[in-house]
């Protein structure tokens, strides 16, 4: 597919042992689960580019393994010897994640040189300043969704340029736009609560994405505030009057630690490993989050949004989580009202439900100005950019995948 990397002894050995993986594209989301941009792009590649030798990497213990295998995905077990053989022959490593277990898994230590280019599909839209973390990374291609996000990543404090950063939209948005268009308003019956994670409440990942909760997790303001909103009589009354169902879809890093939480009976808990998030958002009447870029997904398909930010100072301190305030100001640029206390969140959420299932002003105008492409062709653009970024007969530089 356009270039011939320098052959090494590792590549020759891997090809002899697993010739079917020669010149492969390896796609993966988290090691523990799929349901993200890499899964959607893999599906597109198999349908539209059968000439590309695409494989999907996933932990064999993941609940998604059986689902994807049944669909016909060609799977490689993360951390296995086969994963090592695939990496030795890989031309393109493509992932929604940019963590060490994707770009530097322990099994690749035997490779003196990395033969692949790395494309970061992203898990969402970057809103905060993540330069302190991302400037240590060396992707060859970075996918962005909005003009403002693209502009922010190609200027200081980031060290990337428009050579790496491309404006394509996210692969999963193709399915979301299609499903939302096919969902009538009568089936939009979910009030979806989607809080993101807090690094300071979890203890670091080891060789994968799994993290353990700190001892005080269940007594934290995070749990108290979200539990309070879910159990709010004011919100519950509004939900029942409008025939909605309240569902909680926590961030994958937080979900496993909420099982001990006593939630009210009218709240249904969903998991990223059990549902298709695009289906959930297509059926959403309203979406509540805090700082999560899922607000962009919701806004993309015109779902009204509320931000509940009770710990904004701590979240954006740059020491507790992984980012600082960036180009995106929630009050100025956000797709819905912002609440900073539980009583305010209860009042604003009840009002949001009462106002109907379409964004009001000024949020409708902001949404229209933010999303310049809602055409369902993001996968096509991403593949075109990956191929365009591959110079003929040029091996990947030693640091390109780090």
C-alpha cells in the first residue's frame, strides 16, 4: 500500500512464522474493550478496502471478543506472541488510544526498530490543554473533528503541525449520524448521564487500561454529586412527566468501581462493553456530562446537553487530572448550560427536559458553526489521510510510533 519498509531480521522471522500478517494494518481501541473509532474504521476497511490486510487487536478476555469474532473480525490477542509477530510486520498501527499498551506494549521489546506508522484516531474531541502529555508522543497522523480543535493542536503549546494533524471527523461519527437520522423522535426516550473519569480517584494502570479505585472513592465528591443528581426528586418528576428513562453510562475507567454504589431503582446502568454508544446517543432525548467530549457526539446529532462541573478547579488544575484549560470555554463555546452545584444542576436539568428535545439558542447556532461536516464520510477521509501521509519507499523513523 504505497511504501516498502526496510526488512529486518525480526520482520523476516515474523513473516516466516505468520505470513498472513505480512504488511498488516493493526487497529485497536482499548486493550480491554472495543466500541470506539478503531472498531468502526476496521469495519469500513474490510468493506471498502479488502486489499488492505487489516486486523483488530483486543484482549482475549474482553467481552467484545466473542461479539467481534461472531461478526467476522480478524482478531489478534493483545499481549500474545501473535501480537508480537503482527507488530514486527505491521505497516500501520491505528488506534483511538495513545497509551503505552498500544504504542509500546512489553511484547515489542524484542523489536530493535518499529516498522509501522502510528495514527491516533482519538477517543473524542480534545477540549483541554493536553500538551504536557501529548508533546511526548510521536504519531504520524492525528485525527481531529472540528476546525477549532484542529487549529489548537497545530500551534503552541503543542509541538505538532498541520502535517500530522488532519481534519476528517471521527470514524464512529459516521454510524452515529446514520443511526440518529433513522431514529424517530418517538424513540428518543433516554436521559443519558455520561460523566467522565477522574485520574486522582484511581490508581495507575499497569500494562493495560485497567485501574483500581482509591479507598475513599465511594465517599468522594464525584460519587456524592452524581448520586445526588441521579436521585433528585426534581429531575425524576420531570423525567416521568415526559415519559423518559434515566440511564447512567459511566466512563470505562470508572464503571467497574460503581458496582458497590446504591443507585435508585429508576436509573438503569449501562456499560460501554454491553451497548453500542451510537445506539444510546441516537435514542437520547437529552445528555448530561461534565467535561467529557461525548458532549460533542451528542451535539453532532442535535441532542440537548447539560454540563455538571462541581469540581472544575480541581479537574483543570493540571496536577490532579491530565489537562489544563484549553481553547474550549464551556460557557462561551459549550453546547448547553453549565451547572457548578448540585441544586443548580437539578434545576437546569429539569428545565432542559421541559424545554423539549432540540437544542435551544444560543446552543443550536454553536452546534451548526462547530460541525462543518456531518456527511457520514469520516472513515473515507481518515483512510485517505493515512495513505497520503505515507511517502513511497520510506521506512518509519525510529521514534515515529512512540
